[in-house]
C-alpha cells in the first residue's frame, strides 16, 4: 500500500464510527513492537522487508540498544476494507486506526496504564512458547479495569516449529492450554467483580431492612437472592473471531474464518458451520466428508480439524523452506498457494527471507489483525457508552437530581458528539517530552506535487509584479529582508528557484534547542480547535467548588502523532487520540480539559507498580543546582511514574519503579532535562521497624540512643511493653503501653491507606471503615491470631489516630479514665473549623480555645503564659501572686491532646532503630496525670509532652525484641533446565527465597517464583544474564515488606552459643548490618570499633 499522507488521516478523524483506538499489551519480549512494524509496513511507513528490524516506534537510543520498549508511542494507520455486495458492486470502507505501542517491562507498567485509559480495545500478545507470564496477567487486569475490549494474539508460533520441534498435534494441545489459562484469568476477574457487586447489594439490603424495622417494626418482604450476570463475550474463543494466530517476525497471521472461507467450497460445508467446528474436538471423516465429535472419532486415528486443515499446511511450508530446502517442493507450494515470488528470491540462500515472502502474501498479518480490530473493537461512539459512566461516576452512584447542564454533558460524552455546540471534554493521560527540533515547526515542510505547482505560480506572479514596479521606477530595487525573488536567468518553462534574503538578526539566530512537553490526550466530546479557550481541571477538581484546582489556557498546538514524528492539526473532533501542546505550566501528570463548568475531573490513572527505588541527586558543580532543579521539574512531568521531592535534609530525591526505570530517568536527566553532570547516591531502600512478641535480649541496645531527660521518673515493675514517664518539669506523667497489632489487621491498614486519606480529607465514611476494621479483627480472632480477644475488642472503639501521617498501619488508643473521645474520623471537620477560629481570635483573649485542634495549641498556651509576665518595672512577685485564679482554671487532657497526637506521629514516622517508619504497632495511652500549675509553669508543657510521648513510645518499643522489615520483590523468571542450577546459585547469593518451581508441560522451561530483598537486588538482572548467558530474564515486582526474623542486637549469651560462635559471634548478623548501614547513611550514631587488639608496631633498624 502506498504511503498515506497526514492530510488523508486528518480527514478521517471526523467520522467516529470509522475510528478504532487500540493499544498493544503484552509481557516483555512477546513481540509487540515487531507486530507494530508489520502494521506500519501496510501503510508504507517502513519497508516490509525491514519489519521487525527497524522497531520504528522505539525512538529512543536505549530502546534500540536493549531491544525493549520503555515508553508508549502512538501512531495513526489507514485501512481500506472492500466488501463484495454482489458480482458487480463493491463497497469501500475507510478506517482510521489509532495505535499505541506500550512497554512490557514491569518497571514501565505505568505507561501501560496511561495507554489503556485512552483506548477502547487492546491486542493482548502471548508468546506461544513462554505462555502466560506475570506481566500478561497484569495487562489483562489493566484491560479489565479500564473496560478495554481485548483480542488475544498467540504470537511466535514459528518457535513451536523451529525451536521446540513440536508436531502439529502437540502444538495444538499446547496452544489450547494457553487459551484455557488466559480464559481462567478472565474468569477470576469476572468472579471478583460479581462477588463485590453482590456484597454491596447485600449491605444495602441489610441497611434497608434495619431502617424498615426501626421505623415500623416490619421487615422487607422480598427475599435476598444472588444475581448472576451473563459472561457472554467474556472469554477468548477462535470461533468468535477474537483469537489471532500469528508469527510477527515472519509476517503472517490468521483467524479461523480465513481457513473457513478456503475450505467451505472444497468440503461443501457452510462457512458459518465450519467456523464453529474448525477449533475444538471436532474431526473430519474423509470417507464420508462429515464432521464428527470426540466420541465418534475414538480409536480411528483421526486428527482435530484445526490440525488437519490448518497446522499441517503451515508445518509443511516451514519444513520445505527451512528444513529440507527443497526448491522443487517450494515451487509447487508457491503455485498451489497462488502467490508471487520473484526468481531471485527463489534462488536466494536466505531461506528465512523466502519464507517471509511466501507467508506475508499467503496469510498477511496486517489484514488479519486489522480486520479483527474493525470487527471486534467498538468504535468510540459505542465504547464511550460503556466505559465513561465508571469514569464520570467512579463510585457507581449517580445522583438522580443532577442538573440539566450536567445531563447534556453526559449525553454528549456518551454519544461522542463532535458538533460545535457540544462541550469540549478531553483527558490528558500523561505528559511526554519532545526535543524542540523534532516539532513540526522545526522541520522543513514536505510539499505535494500540487502544492509545489501552486507555489511556482505564486512566485511567477510576484516576479511579474516586481518587473512592473521596476519599469515604473526605472531603477533596480534593493533587496529587503524577507524579500522573495525569482532567478531572472531562468525561463518560465524551467523550474522555479526561490531566493530569499534574511536580515542579519535572522541569519545569526541560533537554532531552537530544549525540550517541549506535549500532552497525550483523548477527546470524548466536542471539537477542540487552535485558539480556543479551555479550562484545565486538576485531579482534585470538584464542580461544586469551581474556583479551586482549575486554570484557563488557550489552545496553541494540536498534533497528529505518527510515532517519531508529529504533524500539525487545526482541529480534532471527538473520538480521537492526539497530542496537545502548551500545557507544561498547567498539568503535572494528568488532567481534564473542558469548556463546561459542570464537568468533573476524570481523576488520575491507576498505577499498578508503586515506585520504590530512591536515590539522592546533586550536581557535580554546585553552581549548576538551578539546572538540576529545573531538570527534575521537567522529569517529574514527563514521566508518569517517577516521584520527585525535596527531603528535610535538603536532598533532592527521585523515586523510581525499578533499577531499569532509574537508569532511564538518570540518562534523561543528564542528557535532556538538566544538561549537567550529576552525582547519584547509592540506592536508598526503605525499611520498616516492628516488634516481636518476645522481650528484648539486652536492656541497652548497642548503637541506639534514646534522648530522655535525666529527671524523668521510670518504674521497673511495670508489665512488658508498659512505660511510665514524667515530663522534665514534673507536671505531667504518662503511662504508655505498646502492643503488636495482629498481622492480618496491620496488612489491612497498610492496603487501605488511600481510603483513610480520603476520610481524613473529606471527613466522611469513617463509621463504615471502622466497621471493616472490626470485621478484620474478628477474622483474626477466629483464626487464633489474637491472644486476648476481649482486650482487642475494647480497643477498637477507642481508636484515637492512625500513624504515620495519620493513615499508616499503627494505632493510637486512649483508655484514660474520664477522657471520652469521639470516634475516629468524626471530628476532622470540627478540627478544621476550630483551626480557623484559633487564627481569628484576638491575641488578648485568654480563654482556652480549640480543645481538639491539631495545630496552634502550643502557640496559644505560650501566648496565654506571656500575659502573666509583666514587661514593666513591677516586681515579679507582684505579677505572679495571682495563682488562685490560675489554679481555678486548670487545663485537662483535652487541651494537650494535640501534643500527645504529635508525639505519636513523630514516633511512628521515625522509629528508634534507624529512624524508619514503624509498622504494626498499637500504642495505648493508659493514664495521663496533670498536676496543678500556674500559667508560667505551663509555658513549655506542650512541647515537653510531645517529647515525653515520643520517648515513652520508643522505650516501650525497645522493651520488646525489635525486628526490621525488608522491602521485597516478587521475582518471576523462566529458564531452561540447563541453567536452573546457576539461577538458584545467583538467588542464594542474593539471599533470595524460592517460593515455587514448576516445569511448563511440553517445553524445556522452568517457571521459578522467589522472594528477593530489594536491598540485594541491584545488579541482580545483569548478574543473572551473565551467569546464564542471557537464558533467564527476571521480572521484579514490589510485593511489600517482609519481617527479617533476626534481632539486630543479638549477641552470644548462653554457654552453648559462646562455645559454638565465640564472644564475637562469627555468624553475620544481617539485621545489624542493614541497621548500621541505614544509621550511617542518615548520620546517626553507630557504635563500631575500628581497631581491635592493637599491638605496638616495632621497626627493626639495621645498624
């Protein structure tokens, strides 16, 4: 097919029913970019012979070097479909297909999320040899979450022939198992959603029943029934047309219907019937030419129809071309298939090239793939009706009393209305950076033959006008800057040569350099045009508060994305994927753009892999710090997964998804964004601190200091985990107890961080959350994970706060007598109101305000105290004599609740071992004693309560045997049996733990799953590739934190331990090694002997 011009593609954008938006999803190295090259070759963008070698959509240099995709790239394709209506009439349909190629590596799964949000369908590629891998499962879940219609492509079938040497029957069984595995995954997604919907409906049913019973004492008559939805169209089935069998490297692909059309006339069977029986346990009786089932075929040696009619032909072609290299047989096959092969190709020694020439004509890949896309992927006008309701109403609850303007907006979005009257609504899923010289404005415009002829006519007309002016003035005009003239030495019949004169300023101007941020967007409604004013909505925008999280911008640039190139557009109608410029100052990572005031924000894209690897950065030259800061700002916008922030220590830190992602970010930062040399710290891996149920082995842990005032009174007769501390001024005494949370409850709280953040921000939904906490606790009690069930049940109703940052997996509980707090989450709104009142109160007022305020209490106490101190010449005794009024108005625990809460948050944020966050701990405030005092004596009390609460929690923590929790990767890899021992050796050296090992049936590959500490994972992939000669490629996914069951302060104490290990304990204490490494990095005290058993040096001097 000849190359399609951008103007032709732009003309197709105005027909939503003829548009398809698709993305390619797969595990790493399953053939996504090779498949994309084959599709691009059908549009004449690249040569068909270079398909799979160019990797056109991998525009980065490191992508080409590594052979993997690191960013999602979009391109628009043209497809013309001819339909035979009758013997004479042929109908022609033209389609625009917006294709997005996404990465398969787990470090770049955020790019997959941004691509799936913009698309209505996806091609899910599965390697026919490796089968379903970890990332295959992940991309299927992303497609299910975003309601993307998938098409399964079984790729690399040629490997079954050339590498595994399977027979057609064995290959059929193997592919059938892969298909069953993929369908099983889709079934689990469907079941999960069905159970969640039933659970939600049951809760609503119970709530209505309780309300009816409370009002009338009656119960609802209707009985509860489970509803089962239809799973039609959910699974992949070749007879349905949503499964494609392909070999992208050889350029062929087919669906069942193609062979059904071929054999329908030969066998005399209806095409519709042949489609149903060409896959599955159906057999062809050659004698009777009838299709029989599995029972009738038993004992007759018949092969399935798919094997007999499809696979055997493909196997025979590969055998003739690659194995036997029998040219005579190849010529017979070529003539039988009715394909054209040049004589030079037949004589060529490149057997693979000859095979690709034959297969690309017999079963063209682009035709099969694009036909499946057109038939099975819905157009934007159809897809937006099913996908957009969940985005517009994420909680599934649509308010019946919405305004008419909002109803019109929703209808325009659902209908994909591209009219001028429809409101413009588009979503930017990510920002990506493009070099300024790659923009259309920095390139020479390519002209068609017609445009060149028009320009020639215009130049000739200007020449005639110039000659007329010259005759009138009888002089030679001077050249002016920007003047265009035609070379007078050329005749009119010759080519037109333009001579331009530029001003000195223009000729000396430097070329435009730098990076430009462009938004990767999809328009759902209306038509966006150059010069149009639109509103940019942030992820937190609320239509009820239209003045916050919104900015106005004028559209300056619109682009048609063509892989490595961009083409200018004047307008983009609804249903298209495109690029939009000029948003660098308005959008950080994602955003919604609209012209309607009632349009909600579409929210942020759900990230499947959280960033975990941190490094600190600094420029090699301090004078270039501004360059680094600006580069970090651009990197934060251009990468959807990276996080950039400034630590309290002043360090600039970036957080990445993995080692490969970190390497790419640093390369971009040095070469593109900052443009300066950067020093990078060793990777900073997070830890967590927790406790075991055993008492501490030593009373004074080595290397850990707790700064507590010497005057603080403690008691040695308290139970384990209980501490009694008094403030330095002896006015307040705290009794604190530390208890380990049940593991099930701690895991639940860690997973519900976003839910708790929403409750803290909105002050709603706390009662439902606390009910879920109670139900999780009851589950832990039922599983015998809790030693004292009654004690824990009493604590749930007295939850004060969570930590750290008010949303972590730690609890603060108050059991102080006479101190009844409202339930957690119900007083957030009251606190915000009281904070405003504290700011508005005049400084001269001396009453106690803001009993529950989270901020400002200490400042208020200090201001009240200072009022009792005279700044005049009066004696202090005359001023401080008024103690009676002060004693009459004594504060209580209510006035210092903010200080207690702040001390708890400080403790959970920086634990006592190595200043890492605490995990799975419950702090119980059992007593709070406050002595009568004057205003002056209470001046420093809020601050002292904070430090004393923090110290009490740390001391209670260290009364147990502490433990470190390591951030852990889940490592999945496939390896042949020959190098399995080397894989185990590398994992053991990295302190990995093998979880499972399975052999894939019918293949020589083992699937190994293991757990690997992140702190030991740096360089793991490179070492594994070196040891196995590239046969094993790991996929590392952050799994969570795992307890290292080793006391960092353990030393040999018993006679047996001293006898076996000696006083110095020759066995390496991993927990102590990690602990001291973190403390040393943070500048904390580390007790370490540099010299042991030193001897006096003796120098022998010869006389």
